[in-house]
């Protein structure tokens, strides 16, 4: 199918993009990599009157360390995240996560911000950003605001992002003891189940743990029961096995499709939670 007619503009700055969104009256859309938006337009599930290209806004892409935290611009493509020397040194789990996305074409065009804004229930970044307790930085006509990843992902394809706001990037404290484990659909490499885990360890005891889940339900979530089963416990095989055994319990909106039933996904949540925790432990 052919998209409906639309106008095109290239934004020169974040403020320029916001101004164009505002004047668009709710019918304008931001375009970066286009891997989510363009297919929707071809199916006429999205019919914007104006496309605002933000891919070349100065400063909207890049990976940098500032004040002990890592910042990644929204227009940064997946390949840059996967290949980042800074991330491989300070937070390799996020680089690993980006390397599992799609194929080389997708990784060289798709962007971090586009993935977060679209919030596909099988996207990879959300699980890892939940595990890293990341903040999503947004800007709109009213100024800047930061939203925790745990509050940003709200429902199916629904995030805490207003129609006149733009995602500028994410910020998080780097964690070496973190990992991402994924059961992927073979053709698309989307996650049937994906688990991101981050551990804080002191003297052989886990002082805190964060575990994010994607692919299994309507949107990415924290597995708080797994986190509770880990906190304050020794970093041992028995602890990890016991925590993984409760992963998926209580989830009432499990996905079911041609790739996997709800029952199968529930079991795979346990399997891949264990794998993610074991991989995170190996980095302590």
C-alpha cells in the first residue's frame, strides 16, 4: 500500500523540532531511522500530515560519560551502541543488547529514541533500561523533564511521551554486573522473551537487583518478585535458581501468538531470567 500524502521538513535543532510538532496540531510525526514509522505509514495505520526529520540535529546522537553517568542521544543508531568502546568498558550489557537487534541494515538505521518512542512489546532496549534504572530525558514547549524507565513504558505501544515532546536521550549509572538474555524470533530477531538483569554486590551478597522483562507481555516491566528474592541474599547458584523459579509468576497479560503460546512464554521467562542472572554474576 502507498502512504497518504505528507509534507517533509528537516529540523535544525531540538527546539525547531518541538515548534514544528506544536504547529502540526497533533498530525505531525518525528522521523529518525524510520523502521517503525514508515511500515505503519505504508499500511495507513499512521497518516501524518508532516514528517519532521530529526536525524541530523546536532548533539542528538552520541554516547558520552558525564558526572559518573552515561548519556546516549536519541538519534544514536543501534550499531553505534553495539560498537561503543565506552559501553564495552563501563556497561557491556547495553552494547550486547544493541547487537541482538534485527540485522545489520536495521542496526545501522534504527535509533535508540525511535525504539523507545514506538515501545514495541518485543523491543530489546526497554528490558535493559529497566534493569539499569535509566532515565528518559524529554523536552517539550514547557521545558525539560526526566522520566524513569519504570514509569515510561505504560501499555501496548504506549509511553509517557506527549504529542509535542521529543525524546532527547537516556541517562543511567553504568553497571558492569549486568546482562541481557533473549529468546528471539528467527526472522525478525524480535524478543519472544528478553530479560535484562543488573546486580549490585558487596562482600558476596546482593545488596540490590533489577530485572526487566520484554517480549512476554503488553509492555516492558520490572520483575519485582525476582528482585525481592535476590536482594540481601548470597550470590550463589541456589539463590539464582530460587529467584528464577518465581519469574513470570503473577503475570496476567502474557502474549500469545504464532511464535509462542502464553504458557510457553511463562516458562521461558524463568529460563531466560536464570540465564541473564548467571551472565550478570559472571561480570561481578
